[in-house]
């Protein structure tokens, strides 16, 4: 009977998802719910008019990458403080931002504290990707030089420097192009400007799932990818299209799974927290 109980317990533990705090022999990708947003009119997502007058609902995930040599946080979502406002925060112009699960609480559920995050990096510096950045003052910040210079010069509704001010007292790794985070080409930040001057995507090589590319805001919804639509508020149309060409060629050559970060369908298709891809 005792042997049976031991075996049953071992079997139960075997099906539990590994925590990000646990040592990782291989790269793992955890998807965190870092908010969502709605808009009455999504026309700003295309400069050729296809979405004018149509409503929008998008996800705003963050990602934990567990590598044998450390932990990378990719994007930090909407600010946890928004969770204090039931029903979401009015963003003006028919937009609303909703946070129901804080990043801090999800890290805790993975067995992590902010101090356990080795590296923090951003697809770009818009406020819905930097909302909780200041929690990670003890991490090394991987910052695109062009992106940071642009963000510091363009404060306003899209860029809120106070949300990422902790970088000034943190250890930083400044980059100008592609960057190999852990030095083994399994986790690479790829330059993809256009949405903003220093916009980036993240490429992961996973043992079981193969190559995965996280889009940042190269695309906001699947339809933009299918039809190469460029948002009105991108900083440079030509750079956006060139980045689409480059990233899609990489996706094709590596047979990668491409994740449109803001698209709710792609968010739901990823393993439900705290499960992971590996």
C-alpha cells in the first residue's frame, strides 16, 4: 500500500507544470496575462482604411523565458496598478485597459520574485509593454539604443518614461541590432524597426516545439500579418514593410511558429498559465 501511495504521488508530481524557479535543462516559454485592451474604433491599426469604425479587443501578454543560464522577461504589459480599478481604466478616445491578474502575482505563482529575473527586454517602449518595468531594477536591462533615444524624446500618451525609469539605476546592456541573450543562439532578439525606431521581435529555439517567434507589435492582429497592413501610428512605413519581409523569411527558413502577441486567438492558443512551451 505504501509503495502504491508513493508511486501515485510521484505520478501526480510528474504531471504538474515545472515552475520557472526550477532549474531548467532546456529553454521553456511561459505566457503571462498582463492585461487586455478594447477600442471602439480600430481604424488606427491600418493606414489604408480596412478597420475604420470597427471595434477592437486585444491581449497584452508578457513572457518568461527560462534558460539554463537564467531568466528573461520579454515585455512587462500594462501596469499592475490598473487591477485596482474594476472594469478597467478609461484611456480616452473610446479605449479601455483592463488588468485582472497582476504580473507580480503570476511571477509568485511561478516561484519567482522580481529579483530572480536575470534579464528584462522589450519589443518596444510603448506603455502597454513597459507598465511594470520598474519592478525589475535588480535585473540587467537589454535596451535598444535607437529605441531608448526615441522614447526619451517622445514622451506622451504612447510613451511614458516614468514607467521604465528604473533603468537609470540598473545594469544595462545596450544593443544596436540582433542580440544573442544567452550566447548559444537559443534566445535571440531580432531587430525589426518600423513600428518604432528600435522595435524588436524575439526568436526562441525550443527542444520539443521548435522555433517560436514572438511578434512584439510587428503585427497587432492576424489580419495585419495576412495582408501586410501598416498601422497609422507606426514611425516609418517603409521600415515596417522591410521588417515584415525579413522576419517572414526567417519564419519560413526556420519553420517557426509565429505568435502575434496582441491577437487574442494567438494568446489563447499558447499553453494556459502556468503551463509552458519547451
